[in-house]
């Protein structure tokens, strides 16, 4: 009897970032098969897309959680008669995952809802005729930020192989760890709070303006009433007018003074509210700029991570291709001395000759000029090199028409990403 192969958990070491400690993560093994279908279903699947219940139950959780929002899932399950209004989001998700593996009305409703939501990207994937073309469409969907639609279209495509389904599932699994970090969630929450505060202040300002307008209207009406009363008193009795004139005038002046005081008070309050509104608007703009900068930083880190994974991924002899950096001389200026050996090994691994200058310009500027003339491309980390050395490198590279590549940091990820970009577009 043939022994059933065991799938051991995979241990992965993740770098927590600059200054952070390494941590080990154990990933649960993938099932032996990702598409569970009979022979007849497999033959019929060659001409149609895979149904939700034909996929392995191991991927149902990621499909329901990634490709449908909580509100959409609640609507589908309510239509199927299995979701109550008091059901929590987690319970709702668990119900959706459980029903997805059953070939019944609820699973069909889930499948139709997913097709209806992602029909545009499904139509684009339909043009793919092979697993490699499906993989290319998946990469394009990830770059465009449509991970939910691309994930559903790739997992159910007729040309998707078991290996491709595993690959796409693994990438979505890791994306769930990389995106949505606590820092981004805090920034988004802060942005929402500021926008809500902005709306509240606008509503309060509108109410105060209405109150101020009503107060001015009442003041004008009262002044007209008093003016009419004063005119009647003047016409009725000149003698009485002489005795009462001082009293009426004092009353009128006191009332006018009181209304003017109220008007000044409301005007001051309005100015204070407008000033606070302006401050909140400025703070909101700064928060938005910081959020955009964090998003750009996240994109750069993700690009570096993909470059590191591509550079460190093992290749078979059949997959190996000639390295476009073979025979290239690379000058690295600055950086940390404890990482130079690793950077040199990575350069030589890609076929490039590694040259180094520590970035000092007081007594080695002549040596720097000689190294630049020998190099085909110059790299320097902007966080670990002197400004004088950077200025000299840029001037020498412009004079000798040599390309230079500023690196975001002195870490290995930035260096590997630059090597990959240079390999793709050599100087």
C-alpha cells in the first residue's frame, strides 16, 4: 500500500523592519488538492469556470472574507433565509464559509453574488487561455489594487491548475498580513474623526448664524416698535412728551445697547468658531498628506519585499536564465560596514563586480573619482552617506555619463530591489 504523503508546517522567518527583531511564523500546510471535483466534473470544468463548492473547503474562508463585504454577505444569507439581524459579523462569516462547501441554494446564491460583483474582471480573465496567462492577469489585478475581483476570477478560471490555485491562495494569505497595519488603521481612524469633527463644527456654525440672524431680526422689529411708540407719544401730548422723553429715550438706548452687546457677543463667537474650523481644516489636510506619505512608503516597502522574494527564491536549472548583470561593475558608496560582505555576495551572485567607498571626502576624494570611472553604475544609501560624498558622486556621474541609483536605506531589501531593477533595465 502506498503511504499518503504528509504535509509538514512551513517555518518562515520574517524581518520586523529596521531596528526590529526577527520573528518565526509557522504557516499551516496547504491541502493536497485545492480543487475538489470528480473525474466527470473535471472533464466538464475544461469548458466552464469552477463552482464555489468544487473548490477545496480550505480556500472558502479566504474567498468569502476577501471577495464579499459583510453587508453583501448578510444580504445573500438573508435572501437564503439563514442570516438574522442579530448575527455578528464573525458568525455571519462562519455561516457563509460553512454554506459555501454545500451544493445547495445558499451556495449557488453565494456563487451568483460573487460573479455579479466581479463580472467586469471575470470578463477580462476570460480572454486567458492558459495557466500562465491567468497568472499574468492576476499580477495585473494585484497591481491595479483589485485583489478581491482578481482572486475570485483566478480561483474559478477553467485554465487554473491546482498549482496556480495554491500560488494565488498563498499570495492572498500573505497580503492579509502585510496590508492593513495598525499604523494605517490608526491614521484612517484619525482622518475619519477629523472629518466628523469638521461636519459637527459646520453644523454648529450654521445654527449660530441662524440664531444671530434671528436676533438681529428681533432687534430691528423691536427698534421699529419703539420708534412708533415714540412717534405716537410725541403727537399725543407735547407736555407729556417733555416729561416722558427722558425716560423713553433711556429705555430705548438701554435696549439698543443690550442688543448691540448681544450682536457683538454673537459676532465674537462666530469668529472663534470660524478660526477653530480653519485650524481643524489645516490639521485634516496635514493628516491626509501624512496618510498619503505612509501609503507611498508602504508601496515602496512592498516593492522591495517582492524584489527580495524574487531574488532569494530558489530556481531550478531549467528555470535559470542568463544574468543581465554579468560583467557589470557596481560601486557602492557609504553604507554600514557590517553589511558589506552580504551586499558583495549578493552582487557577485548576480554576476556583478562589487566596488566600495566608505563615503569619506576629506582624504579619499581622489580615490572616489577613480572608482566612479571604473564603475558601470553607482549606488548609495541616502540614510548612511555624507552629503559631500553624494554631491561628489552626482557630479562625477554627470561628467562621466554614469548612472547612479539613490537607495531608500542601507538595508538589504533596498539593495536587492535596485539590483533587480538594474538587471531588468541594465545601463
